[in-house]
């Protein structure tokens, strides 16, 4: 019987972190310059190329080590140790940030992403117009 630990599924970790960040596969794909299908394939892979992993980590706003060592159990432990039930109400003893600031920051990041998507579509239209004028 083997006692070696099963390697972490890096693709699944990427998927969970992406979901926790509220990001769709399409947005991640656009940010790293690949297709949505490529992101789907990456998330289905047990291992990921280091170069791609660094790009994904940057887009998700985490370190490569955070992706490699991501554990849902650790997240649940943090939540369990941070929130305590007291007389039927949840009391948060560990919140060190203003949730509105985080919401505004996420909204600003979404705006930047949408602006990049719109610019990419404008570039496509411009390119197609050039092709039509050339005929």
C-alpha cells in the first residue's frame, strides 16, 4: 500500500479561487489571452504550466503558492474560527476591512475589464472595416 500523498489538483484550485473572486471563465480567459475553452481545460487539469500559472495568479490577485496550497478546509477553519454564534446572532471578530471598500474596488476592476472588452471589440470592428475597404 502506498503512503504517498495525492498531488493537489491545481486546475480545481484555480476554479475555486476564480469562483470565490466572482470571476467567470470568459473574464479570466480574456485577461490571460486565451479562449474560454482553454481556461476550462486548464481547470480540468491536475497540473498547469508554470508560466500560465503565474499569469493566472496575477489576474486572480493571489500568489502561485496560494493556488498550489489552496484548501477549502483551511477556508472553512478560518470562517469557523472567525465567526462565533452568540445568542442566535453571528458576531464577526476578525473583519479588518470595510466591505464597501471591497465592493467599490471590485466594481472598479469590473469597469476596467469591461472597458478592455469594449476596446477589443472596437479593434475587431476596425480590423474588419479595413478588410472590407481593401476588397
